[in-house]
C-alpha cells in the first residue's frame, strides 16, 4: 500500500495551522492539514477572543502591529468579519502605583518607536469604562485593539482554506514522524502520509511533535479559565484589564460578560481535558465585583478552561527546525496567539516560499532554549 | 482544612438520596445530604412533611403514594446526618469535592464518596407555541400544587403521554381545576409494541391498576381523554388561549393553562460534567450514566442512585438509594462484601419488583417523533430562541455534534446549558447525519451546573483548599 503524498503537511488545525494553510494556498502550494480532532477544538476555539497589542512583550510588537492591520481588514482575508470589533483595549490603574507602572510601560513602548499605547486620565478612563470603582485613577489605552469571536474566526478560516483547495485529514493525530529520502513520513492511525515539508502547528502538543524528530523544547500545558455570564444590559465597550491584578473583561454584543485573566485550572494534555478550578472562579468573581461593583448580582452561566502551550519565556516558537530545513514550527503561543494568528500564517508562508520573513523572528527561534543552556 | 469534610456527600433529598443517606449513616459513615429545595422529599414527596403538618386534608387528594413519603422523611430526621437544605450543588470535582451555594455564599465540602441522587427532569415538549405564557410542564403545575396549594384558574388542557400526565390531571381535578381535555400521543402501534411486556409487568400490577383507576376517575368526571398521535399546536399570540389537535378531525380546546408531559428523563448535567460513562436508552430516548447494581459508576468514588441513573420510579429509587448506601459503606471499608450482599437482598428484590413495570411503560409511552425531531419552525433552545430548523441547517453546514454547534449558533450556550434543548439537539443531529445518538454525543457540561451570581462566588472563602 503506497502512502498518500502531499507537498506540505501541517500538523494541527488550530488557528495557526489554518492561517498557515491559507497563506500557503494563496501562494499556490498544495497543503494538507492533519488535525487530531476538528478544527478549533482546543485553544483556538475556546479563547477569550482578545485582539490585543496592548501590553505585548517588545519582541512581539512588530508581529502584533502587522496582525492588527490584518484584523482591520479581516474580511478581505477570510470573507467574514470574524465578529471583530475595534472597541479598544484598556488597562485600568487601580491606584497611583499602578499608574506609575503603566506610565513606565507607555514610555518604554514610545522609546521603541510605537505610539499605539497611550496613558489616559481618570476622566477619560471612566468615560470608556463606566462603573469602575472610585479608587481607579487612570489607564493605558490602545485604540484599534478589540475583540473577535473565536469560534466564528475558526469557521471563517476553515471555510476559506477549504475554498482554496486545502485538504484535511480530521479525527486522527500524527503519532510518529520518520525522515525519508526526499521528505517525511507521518503516521496517522494505521495510515501513512508522505510530505516534502512539514509544519508543526500543534499548539500545546507542539513539543510532542518536535520530539518526534528529536528536537527537545520545554513547554508547559496550562488550563486557562474563562467564565461567561447571563445577558445583562449593555454598559461597556472596550476590553478591560487591570494593571496589577489578573483580569480580562468584556461585554459581548449579546450582552454576556466574558471574564478571564489567565487563572489556571486543571490540565490533562494527554486526555485533552481542561477544567476550571472553582477557587480561581471565586477569585475572578471577587476581582470583577470589586472593579465593577454594580455587577454583583449578575449570574455566571458557564465556566470553562482551554489548554495552551506555554514556553519558559512566554514567547512562541516561530522557526525552522534546527535539525532539518524542511521542517518548521509555529507553536507555544503562551496565552496570546489568537491576535497573532493572521500574521503567523503569512510568516510561515514566507519562510517556506521565500526562505525568509520581513518580520524580526530572532526572538522566536527554537534554538533559544538550547542556547540558554550553554 | 476544607470548610467541611465527611465520608459521604449525598446530593438530592428525594427517595433515593434520603434512603442512601440513612443507609450510609446507619453503617457508621459521616454523611452530609444536600438539596436545593427548602425541605426534604424530592419530586414525588415534595413538601410531604409540611403538607402533613399544615394541610393534612391535601394528603388525600395527593394520594397514598405521596403520603407514604412521610415515613422516609421521618427516618431522615431521626438519623445522624448533616442536612443542607436550600443548597444548590454547582460543581462536583472528580476528587469528591462538592461545591454548593445557599444563594448568598458558595462553599465546598470534601468527601471520600459522592452519591448523586439528583433525580429526573421532565422531558421538554417542544411543540409549536410551547414558549407562550400559560404553557408549562405538568410537573411544574404539580410542584405548585404540592408546595403552595395552587390550582390553575380557568380552563386547563393537558397533552403528552405517560403515568405522570394522568396523575397530575387527576390531582388537579381533585383540587378543583377545570380540566377540558387530556390529549394523549399514544398510538395503537404503541399498544402493540408494549403488549409483549405485559406479562413481565405483572409483579408491579398495582401500578397498572392505578393507571386504570386514574383513567376511570377522569372519565367519570367528564374529562375527555382523546388521541392526538399527530401532535398539537398551542393557539395564542400574547399567551396561550387553546390547544389545537393536529389531524383530520382536529379540534381546538379552549384553555388558559396548557400542561405538557412526555415522561421524565434522568437529570444528567452533573454526571456529564463529571465525564462519567453514559449510555443511550433506545426506547425512551435519553442518556443515563452506566452503573452497577450498587450505583457504582466509571469513577470509583462516585455512586448514583434513583431516577438520575435511569427512570424506574420512586419505589425503585428508594431501593437504589439503600443499595448505593451499602455500596459506599463497603467501598469505604465499613462492611465486607458478604455483609453488603446479604443486606442488599431485600432491596434488590424491591427494586426488581418496582422496576418490572418499566419495559411496559417504556414501550407504551415512547416520545413521539414530532416531539423528538420537531418541525423546522419550532423553537427548541428557549434560552437563545433557536429553532429545530436552525440546528438542522448547522448540521448540514458541517457541525458534527452538539459541541460544534456553537460555531454556528448559540444553542445550548444560555443559562440552562442545554438542559432544555440537549436531547432535541442530539436527536436532530443524529437524524441529519444518519448516525446514532451515541455516536453524536452530548453537550459538554461545565460548572456552574446552575447559574451562580458573582456575589455568591466572590463570597467563597479563600482558604478552601484547591483539590
Ligand atoms: C482560555 C484561553 C483564552 C485565551 N485568550 C486569548 C486572547 O484573548 N487573545 C489572544 O491573542 N490569545 C488568547 N489565547 C491564546 C490563543 O487562543 C492561542 O495562543 C491560539 O489559539 C493557539 O493556536 P494554535 O493553533 O497554536 O493552537 P490550538 O488551537 O491548540 O491548535 C493546535 C491543534 O493541534 C492539534 N493537534 C495536537 N496534536 C496533534 C497531532 N499529534 N496530530 C494532529 N493534530 C494535533 C490539536 O487538536 C489542536 O486542534 C487564549 C487561550 C486560552 C486557552
Ligand atoms: C417534576 C416531576 C414531578 C414528578 N412527580 C411524580 C409523582 O407525583 N409521582 C411519581 O411517582 N413520580 C413522580 N416523578 C418521577 C420522580 O422522578 C420519581 O418518581 C422519584 O421522585 C425519583 O426519586 P429520586 O430520589 O431519584 O429523585 P427526586 O425525587 O427527583 O429527588 C432529586 C432531588 O435532588 C435535588 N437536586 C437536583 N439537582 C440538584 C442540585 N444541583 N443541587 C442540589 N439539589 C439538587 C432536587 O431538588 C430533588 O429534591 C416526578 C418527576 C418530576 C421531574
């Protein structure tokens, strides 16, 4: 029985895999996406949908800026607006120490040559976030940021790549990878697929795939907890965070409140299970009711957690493999890969088609972990 | 460290939970019994102690089965059990930590074993117009009667099938309601399918006799019991005004209150949330968690008793409760397997006797197709007002199962987490994809099992340990 052949195999049908498939297909490449479950089953489908440049690690700012531009015309890319709303993102200073911290951040970003993050005073902050407790003094504001609907985004990317002729192999994961004379052989259940080029977009499982070709990458699995409330009357537009406490907060167009903040639940990567921790739900509820006291009687309808791969420096791996030039990695997005996804695909397509990218990728190279050891 | 720790937490103070709690306590285990109701009794014996105390005459109209519940409640009162009434369980962790709230403050109780006895819920009956004011389930009307002595004003129509339909009609009639019609979905074919199970039901013939007596009593009072195999639609724009029978001789019955009843199904939100193994009941079209005769589940520290593990009725539920109490007592090391098996004998016999009627009932009162897979225009998800047609369309667009629906629709994403639409969604998607419900699967259920206010959550003590 001869193995099925494809030019490029992408392992993982999360947003990074789908976006990579999209850009490669647009550049005329034959692509097969291998997804163990269904597209968006994990982080990409269950995240908070935050489209945020605000507060990014300096290394990520160039990518986030490029991605932001793509979000503002996301319909051109995937024929759907993905529920993207440029409502802005706001980090609230709850006291003067917070404000000093945010001011230092704003200065640092400005010194790097960017002007997307600006300090706003108490009055401006209150106008953006009505109902915030009286002690809050100001904030750091990023207009043009916002949020999108994760599931809808996944569907839009999925539909678009199908339209572009990308093939899918759903329901079984890659269990082994072997080097062949001209490329790679991937084992998927009982079947084999051969491919000239392989791209590892396996999210929290990315280091398992890397290990299959002998590349060791430290990666932790986190279960990030989210809560959503019943519908409540509209009162706020921007996505809000806090300068020194864990919170990510927004009101959806339906009126539900979406509450996150990277509180950790229980993760079982092998079983594909993530569960919220009730204690963290309580901490999260306490934070929300302290920041927005008028919300105390709003009821939580559902909490969930999503699995995410976290690197030691909390930066993703976007890199050719160090063992072989026809193998590439894009995983470990460390809780903020949703916003980056449109540009990650473009970068991967450039790496493969042009051998280089015009964005600075040095901080994301896979070698950095072994470098550190030396 | 935890707020409270005990050997066993029992969830639900119906016949199964009360009996499980008493049995486990009698075997020397420390037991906490939690129920969201303010008094013990569960569905069938709801408020029985208070009714006996404050309006004893109503015991007669509610019937001897109801009055019998008073005995278990007395046993519960006499036993050394911590009872938390008015506490809703909103999450069960696999390690046996049970998270609940009294409506003002959430808390957790850590137990070596959990016995879930959270009973059944009525099967939602999505027919055209079922979301209009004036329409409710027969069980909801019964709850009002039991706990608040409330009887609907104005004309009443009932629709559906099964023992509870006739029971509620009869209880309401005795309480003075103006019942205009009982419309039944049962068909001649259902009788044929049920006939082979008649012999097996003889040990439980008292239930058969009761059903015949209810029917006779209703008819004697002049209540028409008619056949409505093709379904009904509910008339009215602002609120329900009548029940229209679909069919050649379709009539409309004037009614301000319309009560729907199409049997009860296990309340599986908590068992799904715990990711226990479940199976699909083909005749009655519901999920149930798989258990052994002691209620042991696929998780070693979690047991289930009563209608939550499959619909067998109150007497069987009480017996199953005793069996689960014994099962836990053995698992906890308090009694030997031989002692457990010995003590179990009478309860196994009781369960068998009470359950003997089920195959007959299951086949006589199957949920009809027009309720399982409603027509396109009928709403199935009440929280988000989503129709059966929208679910079909999403299936066609590629949603393989309930959990992928949310990429297309908000079905199941409202506050009830699919408690209302879950079975309809499974059934519709199974048909759309030509698969079995077991292949399609169920909604993933997440905490909280019932909505919980931010204030309640925020009030939870920090020192509760992370399990
Ligand atoms: C709760 C939560 C909230 C978040 N909020 C935000 C936010 O507001 N803003 C933001 O920018 N980011 C956010 N993130 C992060 C963001 O969701 C992720 O960084 C991003 O979705 C990662 O995409 P991915 O494609 O790398 O991973 P995934 O979506 O996890 O996709 C990886 C895929 O690989 C598949 N796979 C794994 N192993 C195999 C195998 N052996 N064979 C085949 N397939 C395999 C998996 O099934 C999976 O579908 C959040 C994450 C979570 C969990
Ligand atoms: C509305 C309704 C009315 C019924 N009426 C009758 C009747 O009149 N006659 C009859 O023979 N059968 C009736 N039944 C069938 C009934 O389910 C069984 O006969 C019997 O009550 C089953 O006993 P059980 O102990 O398994 O569950 P139940 O008696 O249902 O007891 C379950 C208990 O668990 C509690 N509970 C559930 N979830 C939670 C939670 N998350 N937190 C805390 N507590 C919780 C409930 O409050 C309830 O008290 C009725 C069923 C329903 C749904």
